[in-house]
C-alpha cells in the first residue's frame, strides 16, 4: 500500500520561494567579471513564489521577489530546496501587473 500524498499549504502571511539558480560568475556594469567564489554579505537575491498563505496580501504565486537570504527558513520537498519567510520580509516584487512600480523592469 502506498503512502498518501499531502499537499503543502502555507499558513497566515508565510511565503514559499524557490531561489533562482545563479549562473556563478557575474559581470559588473563596467564589464568586470566577478567570480562565483566572491561572497557579498548584504546581497539580496531573487526567487519565484511557489505558495502563499491566506493572509499574504500583495504576493501571488508566480511573482518574482527580492529578499535577503539570511531572513528565511529552508525546507526540502521532493528533493527541491525552498525557502519559507513572512511576506513582510520581502523587499520587492516583480510581476506583470505593476500598481506602484519603479519604472525598472527585469
């Protein structure tokens, strides 16, 4: 007999995020190559929202969000790593339906 499958539902204002895989090395705006081994302590990262709780007001599944990697909890589900954090810990949202945008696009 196989084990039953359970769907993961986020609670309250929690958001589940899949972190974008970085390509490793980056280039500065001046064209200087920055190796993948260089770590930046206060660097924010982008991820895709995979689940939201019922009290999350702004973020929707499929949005890309900007956050600090130190402000989260990590969980592994079916071999994939996800991050769980509160909606208020997100710094920015990139989506197709801007309401109060910056004029910058990804």
